[in-house]
């Protein structure tokens, strides 16, 4: 393929030739000779080699979390002729930040030889990032011609939402099942939380005998423990109250996704069954299940969660009735910005299910977008008053967490540690 330089030289050559013949100045015509010699020898002396590169991409990991850095390694092997004046270009997917090294590698590689190139990238946002634009470009020394050959060697990285540590939050469902878990119940049985002592009975395990208390009372006493069981939790991620297409909306949706991922990881570590409903442009359901695989399923669902237009919320009640039991705890992550969503929350409270709401506050993001407006202060004060009324109204019937985006979610959840839900009667 001819480059712009070769086209420019040809155009300049014909220009000098035409002007020289018109004005009959042989000095101008003679300038054609060095230009044509440069063009001819540049192409004849440096023909394009046979390019046959084999590239093997090695990712440091195929999954990461927001803010993580990964190393990308390319093993390049030349199966064709000697290759000079070439470069390998590995185009980065949108949203990936190059932190060290370079994704463009100038190279001079002999036949049947190989080399390695490395660089590091950072992922600032959740999602799936696909590398599918790898190519080698060859130029002759005179820049007369070039060739751009794609190489079929891709890669993919799944970037999970940021997960906060919620160990101190003691977030757990109060209605439990018969299955063993980490949630203490009021039923006595095998467990770790001490309940009291009683007289030893036939069949009690010797390791549970309280020897100190037995020595004081001169009779055998054994320890009793609270049985630990598991519960069901349904996490509802509200993306319909968020207007799509704005930077503040994107940050607000990311905060909802981060909160949902952190809460789901914490509840699954307690060996609960956790499910999820994502309300966006469409309704996506992840059925109840325990374990690490369930966390991967929910993270996969959250990767593509986007704010959507507000449509009918009748599907929410249908999904809850069809897929989840009434004994499940409902944990909603919502900015509570849309009136119809508030109505849907009140309808859920009528079901007398245990419910908790984590509400990322959009006020700080909205204040930043209104910066410079003459009525910004009044608008923010009005927004704070409206939000306070909404949270106070819902707080009469369930636990509501007003979470300031950018602060620790665990610190906000500590405010409700050990509290019991209040259900509408």
C-alpha cells in the first residue's frame, strides 16, 4: 500500500514537470530526476518481506476488581522472513488506562526468532474488556509504502465491582431456615455462640462439659449453644430511578452496583442463600443459591447493569412471587429518586417481609452538576428536605441507610447493628 509520502512525491514530480514544460524552464524539469530516483530506489531496494508473525497473549488474570492493575504480555515469534522497520500495535479497549510500558512495540526481528513485550493497564470501571485489535505494521525506510496486517489473537478481562469489607456490619437476615449457616438463632443446638449451662445428661459430648462450673457446684454441668442457621436474602438493585446518559447518573449507578456486590459477598460468606433482581432497561433475575459460584453469577449480572428508563414495575412483584419465598429478607439498593419506585417500596412493605434499604445519596453528585448555577444552593436545600422526608417516611417501617457516596458503607451499616426490623401491622 502506497503511503502519503509516496503520493506526495509523485504529485510534486508531475507538478514540476508540468510547470517546467509550460514555462519552458528546464531547471524545473530537471528536479523531476532526483525525485523519481528517490521514489524508484525507495521501492525497489526495500521490497515488503513475507510477514508471518505468531503472537501469544498472556494475561496476568482473566478477572479483576475495579482499580486493579494487570500485566499484559505478548510473546511474538517470527515464522517468515527477517522483519525490519516494523511495529506491533495492540489497541486498548475503551476505558482501559495504560499505566506503564507501551502498547506499541517497534521491532527488528530475524527469521525464526522471537521476542517478548510487556505493559500494564488499569481498570477504573466494572465491565468486560475485550482485546481484539492486534496488528503489525511495516514501513520501508523511505516511507514510500506500508502494510497493516491484523493478527487473530484476542483476550478478555472481566472487571468485577469493588467489594467493601462488611465484617463489622453484622448484616444478616432474622428469619432463618433449617439449613446450617452462620446466623445465630434462638434454637439451642450445635453452634459457636454460648447460651448457658445445664446439668449433664446422657449422650452429651464430653468436650462441652464446663469443668469450672462443675467444680464449684459439685455436679456435672454442660454448656449450651445457640444453633447457627442460614436465611434467604433477595437484593433488589434499582437502576430505573436513575436517568441514563449523564456522568453523575453513571457514578450513582456504579455506587448502587458496588453496594449490591459488597452486601452479596458478605451474606454469602454467612452461608445464606442470596438472590438478586436488577431493575434497569430490563429486569434480570438471579435465583436463590448459596456459595462462591453464586457470587460469580451475581457479579456477572452486575457487570452489565445499566441505568434504564422508568417503566412499569409490575414485573417486580411478579418476580418476587414466582422465584422467591415470602420468608426471604428484601434488601433494596436504590437512590429513591423516582415516585413510582417509592410506591413500589410501600407495596413491598405491605407483604410484611423483613426489608432493609440502602440508599446512595445523589445530592453531592447533583450539587457538582449544578455548580455555577445562581439557584444551586436553593435547589440543593430543597432536594435535601425532600430526601429527608422520604427516608423518614420509610424509616417508620423498615431499616433505611442513608449512604453518602465516597464514604465507607460498613461505617453506615454499623448504625443498624443488632437492630430488628419493624414491619407494618
